């Protein structure tokens, strides 16, 4: 790649969109080959956003938790077929919810929720910002709000028979709970011992230490073509930074450099973290003929609808979305990817042997400027690759 041209294009993309901060990092299997940082961690204080800045990676926590589950599988502590209720009887009586004319009904499912269902988002669990039934329970204080500290939201009902549909939900949060039950350790302690310390992810944690608080990038709301500081207490008050509940589906703080190290696990031919057999399972289709479909938002201030392009078939492995077609921006077939609610994105491209992570810190998810910037950055990267390959 011509990194000088790419750097100029990314700078222009940042300058032409209202984004509080932006980092773009590209790695091969051995090292970072490109990184760039723009903007500020706090727009009023004008503190620079740089390689030391800490971000909330939100659902980009999910692939990390999924990897840790495979470590437990390799230790024969569980299997993909293990029933969730066999690990914790707390989940022995999970019901399917139906709401008819504001009347809540619960139906006993015919099949059990298995580890493989939680990994692939086919367990039946949903999210309060994407599923009206779960939002109804939260709005009526019948279920803990996901934004509050604590794990009572894990007691949510499911929306359909396990294994019959794909639906994005809290399944990976339940897997974080599974890791704690089987390891007898807090999720942060398990991850630190079995992953972070081993590959040098020194800035990734559920506990943001006081000396890193100044480096934390604030989250901004993009509404009416303006950026305003998000003042939600669960995101901003210092006493809420170190949460008691470690959410395996979205609770980690990290930075671009650390996430590049995580991506390299999947680009390497061999590593000390996970077997190649497990990696191959994680990055290949595990939902069969089930489809990943558009998911309308029921909370537009938090997230836009998840408008997956119907022209690009997508499948799901154990922890990653998979492209079954080349994207409009140029990413090849077979690439794996995932995102985070504060508009962070990553993908791993096995054809070009590279991974890319992009971090912004703004809401709502998939708002017009963040989505535009993400698509333009991806397009610029692959135009650059194609131009170099044609020479």
C-alpha cells in the first residue's frame, strides 16, 4: 500500500465529517503497518486523541469473550453442545416471551440453549434497543436496563426457539458469566491471565485505573448535525468507570494498538493462545442456512437500524460475522468482522493477510457521519491495495 496517499485520504475523511475522534490501525500477522489518529478525547478541553487514548470498545469485547470460551473448550471444561442450564441452574427456566395487546405471555421452549447458540446469536436472546419485547420489559421496570451496573439483565426471556433464527442479543454476556462460573475468577482476571498478559494487551481492561482516566475518550451524541457531550451517568461519572459487573458482551476499555494484537492471533499460522482448529471454527459459517437479516432499531437515539446490505450475504461463525460476498467497498469474500455501539469497527481480511480496526466514540450507532466515514475509509484502503496490485 501507498501509506502516504492513504494517510491523506483518511485525514480528508476526518476533516469532512463531524467526528470527535478517529483512529485507524492496520496490522499484518507480525506488526502494525499503518496507524493514524485524529481529533480530541474531549472537544472543550481540546485534549489530543492519540495512540495512548483509551476507548470503550463495547461489542468488540464479544470476539475476545468468544475466544476465551474456546480456551475452556480446549481444556474440556465445556463443549459446544453443553446446555447453559447445566452450568448454572439460574437459567433452567428460561421462557420465550410473547406480548399481545400489552399482555405479556411466556412459553416454555422445546429445546435447550447451548453454548454454540450463545456464540452464534441463535440462542433467542435479544437487545433492548433492537427488540420491542425486551424494551417493553425494561421500560416497565420488569428487567434491568443494560446500561445499569449489574447482571440482572441476564435473566431476560428469549424471543424464539433456540437454534431457529439469528438475532443479535446478550448471548455473549451470558458466556462471560459462564467463564466466571467455570474459572472461579472475575472475567477481567481470567482475560488478563489467559490473554491480555500473554500478548501484551496492557491497555485492555474492565477496570480503568485512575492514571488512565485522563486518557479516556468521551462519547459524543451526533444529533441535528451537531456533536454534544453524552452525559449518561453509566458512561461518564468517574464512580461508574469501574463497574462491578464485567459484561462479556460489551464492557472492555482498550485502544487501537491492543486490538491490533488481538487481530494478529487470527492472522498467525500458530500462536500460544488458541489452536488453529479452534480458530478455523470461529471464522467459518456456523449457522448453516440461517440468514443474517436487517434489524430495525427501537431506540433511534442509541442506535440506528442495523441495515445489513441484502446484496451481500452474511453468515456468522463463533464470534464473528462473515462476508460471503465481496463488499461494495472492496473487502474480499471470507473476511470476518464485528463492530461496537460507539461506532468502532474491525475486520480481518485473510486474502490480503491484514486486519483493520477503526475507533470513533459517538452515538447513535451507525449514525450517518460515522457510517459514511467507516465506508469511505474501507473503500480508500482497498482502492489503495488494488492500485498497488495493478502496478
